[in-house]
């Protein structure tokens, strides 16, 4: 059994297409070019993929360096099945507008929820006052 511990096991994944989910919720897709002992990644021909409902859009980002502590998930993309997606690809402008509308609707919903809780004598801590752990 040729098992390499830690990030060394990713050496065989160099030059393959990967999807990387970051701690802040962003999704990156690109070719893994380098990795170190801290799981810092260098991605080439990277796009940031934005999903809204059943639509997605890709924003070209080029070479992207990701600090290892920000990686939540790293997975290889099967190039043969990559195009077999039920999602519809749309333009960058369209997906950014859809994302803005979705965020606005979410904020309105949160405001209504906070108002309803306040009317019942409950309070919700603001996100900016919470520790980021």
C-alpha cells in the first residue's frame, strides 16, 4: 500500500481539474498546479462559479492562490461527466444580478424574522458582534 500522509497524498492530483469550496462560501474551479505542507493551493485557469437556483455563471479569475486554512473541500472533477449537469449556464451579468436579488430577498426575510422576534420580546445577536470561530 503506497499511502502518503497529509497533503503529500495530493501530489498525484497535480495538473488535474479540481473544485475548491472556500470557508467564505465561494466555489473555485481550476487546475491544481501546486500544493505545500500547509495545504496552500495554486490553481491555474481558475473560474469562480456562482450558483443561484438552477443557474450558474463562471467569473474568470486566472491564477489563484488559496491559503490552506480557507479550504473546506477539495475534489477532482471528472472531465467526462463535467458537461452532464442539470444546471443552466448564464452570463456573468445575469448570474450577478440573480445573486444580488437573492441576497436582497434573504436580507428582507431576516429583517422580518428579527422584527417578529423583537415583538415577542426576543433578540437576535447581530452577525458583526459574534466571534468568527
